[in-house]
């Protein structure tokens, strides 16, 4: 006979789990004791459950394997909600494990009791209370299967105290060998026919295409056909953005140079995108034909109703298209490439501005210059995300981690910490607004304790800058969105990290080079000047793009 909590850990070990991130409570003590004897799984104790959840989700994002996080009942479980929604909307495989009071006999009445399973229902692919030790192997296997099955997402298991202490003769269920279904050849043939007959096809690359083999197949398709491509924010880096057929990233909602490129197309091949991510284009009756290539059929809404759907493994679908398509010499990508050239020229016109506090285009330029080709930047949520999505050239997949699905604040630092753990030999930088950083800044202690090599770049404007930009754009007075900050240098040093403060535009370059070359956790307090956001992002770009 085996104790239930020991069996749970055995099941997780058999699933290949490496880490469990979390903040345990008294309802997890059996599970924690069992975990203490594991030789395969390491506990990463965090300072908040939300940070643990973001780390688990980012583990799933990088590896394709389920990241696992742990919390107790009640407040511990509720602190998982944002991270669970982040993983679910962003397509990241992640398992949340929460404790619960005994379900067969409890002496504490309703103390701390919430219906956590019902709470998790709307934000997970699967949620279940373990009511018998005998069912642990099947429920763990089912949860893991669903977490990793396309579209990946969040799952949740609740382990009550009395169930964790039960004895059982059940054993782990082995993982099955499974392959994603291949796309139907007739659907592929219909897509190829439509692309070949088009006058100006374009590829739109979304989050679902951010897979290693899909990236390889897409590059081969572009090289063979010369069809231009653009990305969503979550598709950045799937193909090296230095490629001559890259026409931009859809960072703004409308009116940008990249939207001129999309408008010039009569056939949009939409790859790995769903409507959870902010749309890179809007369909209209009588507009361009849209071909939907994804692991799941299209979720139709008033601005997305594709005429052809190719459903199945995306890499295989692109391979089939690549093998059968014939280049049409009449394809015309002139307007798309002209729009891209205009965007590059506009970006260049903003270069070299040495003002202080730091000008956003200069910031993006300096960060790109400091990061190696495989370096990873992890952005929190703020107006700087638009500057980086538009202006930071991504060279490789999953080197620009941002969230354009839930678009939550507070994920930048934990995401970067996880990236540093998965890729200890690569340079990693968290880029956070001062507001987003403070939402999970306590994880600086975790980063120092784990001896990570990491740069945390704080963009300091003493306000919620994204909302101030929207406030100005909508004609409202500037009100209600400013605050004070701690001395970030001393704050970093209090955790045992290295603190730095940018004193000039030239100093930023020096600090970035220093922190990239020096081990340890480094925090850089970088004052930023967002005064031109509304003029450039809402007026200048859109007026210039109209002229293309």
C-alpha cells in the first residue's frame, strides 16, 4: 500500500515534472512531506502564489511540458486565478495543485472554504477534486493530457487533507504515445489553389505557430515562394525578422504601416491565430479571402469568419502546402514591401535621440544592441510593450515573451526568472514598468536565492503609463494615474541584488553591457519619457502610413 500523497508525487515524476513552484500551506503538508523525498522534482518556494503560477506557465511556454504550481486552499487558491487565466488564454500548459480541508469529516466548519473547483472552471481546461486516493493516477494523467493537448492551457487538481493521507494500492498510469492529427489533404489542396490564384497573398503568423518545427516549415515556405509575412505580438520571432520578406508586427490595433501591408492583400493565410489574441486584421464581407491554418477550427465572430480552414498539426499543414504549391510569377508584394520600407525609415528617423529621461525608441534600440541573438526579453504589460513589439527585431522563436492574450501586469519578472532557469546559458532580461514590477517585486528574493543570472530593467515614470496614454488619446484630463516609487536601487540591494540607476542615455548603454556580462541579479532603474507616445503612436505613424 502507498500513501496517496506519495502516489501523487510518483505520478508527477512519471510525467517528467522537474519543478513545483509555490507557497504551501498546512493543507499541503502531506504533499510537501512526500515531495521532500523526491529525487526528481525540485520545490521552488516563491513569495506569492501568483509568481509561482507565472513561473509554471512560462515553463510550459518554453518547453511544451506542463509546468506545475502549488498553493493551499482559500486565499492561496484565489491567488492562482490570474496566473491560471494567463496560461489558459496564452496557450501555456500549466497544472495548479491546491489543498483543501478534509472532505469526509472536518472540525473547522466553513473556515477558509471556497468552492475552488467551481471557481477554476471558467479559466481552465479541466478542474477536479480528488475524492479518492485510488483515482489519483487517472486524474493526474488526464489533467496532464489536456494541459498539453492543442490548444495547451491550464488545469487544476484539488487534494484534500484526508485524501492525501489515505492508503492505496493504485500505481501511476504511463504516458501514451500520441501524435497530433495531420491536416486533411483536400483542405490543403483548397488552400494551395486559393493562394496560387491570389494576386497578393500574405502570411500572418500567430501564437500557435510558435513551435520549433512550425518555425522551420514556415521559413522553408517563405524561402520557396517569396510570400511576405507579418506576425502578431505572440508570433514574434517565429521567423527571423531580419528576413527581407518580413513586413512587420501588428502591435497597434489599426492604422500602422503593417496594416497597410495587410490591406494590400487579397488572400490572408492566418497561421496559428485565434481570436483570444488581439486581432492583427479585421475581416469584412467582400474583403480578402482568409485561410485559417491551426490545430483547431476557427472560432467565428463578426470580424473573423475564414472561408477555408486547414485543421491539424500546423507544421505538417505548412509542409504539405510547401511541397505542393507552385510559385505564381504574377504575385505582387510591392505595396507590402513599400509599407515595410516606410516603417523602417520612420523607425530610423527616431533613432539617436539622446534625451533624458530615456526616449522609448532609444531604449528599444539599446536593448536590442545589448542582447545576443538568442537572448530572451520578458515584457510585463505597459505602453512600452507596443514600442518593443514594433521596434525590437526578434531573431529566434520565444525570445520575446509578452502577453497579448490576458495582457496582465506582474508577469514580467517571474517569466524572466523561469527563462533563466530553463536556459541558464542564455542572457535574460525582464522589462517591466514600475507599476507592473511592484506587483510581484517580492520575487526578487526568490531570484537571488536561486542564484539566477538576470537583468531587471524597470521603466520608471511614476505612473500607470499605458492608461495615461489612452486617457490622453480619448481627450480626458491627466488625472488619477500617478504615484510614488521606492528607491529601486536600495530596494534591489535589500534583497541582495545589484542596483543601478541610469543617469543619461549614454549611461544606459554602459549599464546594459555591464549587467549582461556580470553574473547575478541586476536591477536597473531607468527613467523614461513617454511624452511623445500619443503624438507618435496615434498621429505620426497613422498619418505616414496613409501615404504608403
